[in-house]
C-alpha cells in the first residue's frame, strides 16, 4: 500500500537545540523518497524515525548553508555503506557545486552507491515531478514544488449509461476515449496532490508561485513578527508572513518549521499564524509524521 507523508527530522535553524535537531525532512511519496535539506544529525534522526538510506531516491538541497546541508556527508556515505542498489539523484543550487562536492567527499570512504548530481540553475521542472524556483535569500536558494499530474475520477453511473464495463474501462482510461465516448463524458477531474517546500527566503513572487493551491506547504517561519526587521535582514520569514501566504494561496495544510534557537516555546508561532490562517495548521516538532491531506 502506497503512503504519502512528511517525516520531520529536524526543526531548528542556524543552531540545533536540546530539543530540536538541525533541518531535515523526508517525504515518502508512494515508491519515492525525497530527502530535503539534510542538516547535521540527519542520519541519526532517520534511525529514530525508522527510515533507511534505501528509502531515499532524491536529495533536494535548497541552499548550501550548513543547517541545510551538513548532513550530506553522512547520508552520502550511508548510501554506500548500506549498498543502496538504486541510483539517487541530488539537486542543489548550481552556484554551490564546489560546496556540494566538498560535502560529498568530506572524508575517505568506499563509494559503491550511485549518486547523480543534477544542479539547479534556473526556474522550471527538474524531474521526478519536481519544479524548482529561485527564492530571495542571502545566497542562491531554491524552493521545490512536487506535483502529481491531474487525472480523472470515473463516474460509475455515467459508465453504465454508455454501456462501458470491464476491459473497456481500462481502454477508455488509457486512450482517453472508447468508441465515440470520451473520458470527459464519464468522469470528473481529479486534481493531483501537490506539496511545496519553502525554506530560507524573504517574501518574493516565487514563494506564492510555489505555494499556489498546494495540499501541503512546508515553510520556514524562523522568527515572530516582533523580529520582522531581523528576518528581512537575514533573508527569512516570520510566522505571520508564512500564514498570510498560506491563506492567500489556498493552502490546505500549513506546516511551520525552521525555528530560531532564541525561541523555546513554540506556542507563540501557532498563535501568530492563527491570526491569518484558519485552515489546517501544524507547528512541526522533531520526528513528527504528517500525512498528506486526503484527496478532495
């Protein structure tokens, strides 16, 4: 049975705390496993979460600051230690290629796994259902959007009206028509599920484009509004800004994460976000498992 869920491996920002590990997010999407922004300690957090290196099919790094990438050496070496048989694709900003290379080969190890680097250098599709868009941070950073193609939900009463049964249904779905009957006559649209992953950034057009009508938005909220000037100076969002984006973009489930070490109590993030977003809200904690919302 396929599963779609986000496993939160860490929710800290620049520095981990006693209760929050550096960044790390594993998205299980049917048979695929997307590891986003593996910060320091990600390999151990995966152990706590019951995840294996073999679950990873893609590594997606938003930018090459340490809290988003210092876990890369351990993950890369674990792929070989566990002899992961399938190739793993790694995405990261092309301007950080030298940094990624140094992380990949930070220490000596016997490399047997296949890691294929596919740096991102422009907005657009990058494979695996992913689209990348340039954010506004202090260094080059990209957000990611994962989208399942829209499909059709077959309507049994319409199929019966047109006398379509058995193998003819499969032919209709495959070819888009059966005889004179088109798929549009016997089905209704079934929107594909969508998720956006937005880390370190100021507000910009790309944030809204990535978040547009997604089922789940995983977004940084490093600061509260009282530190909004600091947030802008260092290229980050506040909880209020993240919540406003979710409300304006029609997001179904909002996941706030990437909290500054200055905050010990996260209840204020929920309270601030609730002023602007009345939908499904999760203030993430380490090792949370957050399912994708049910299909509409």
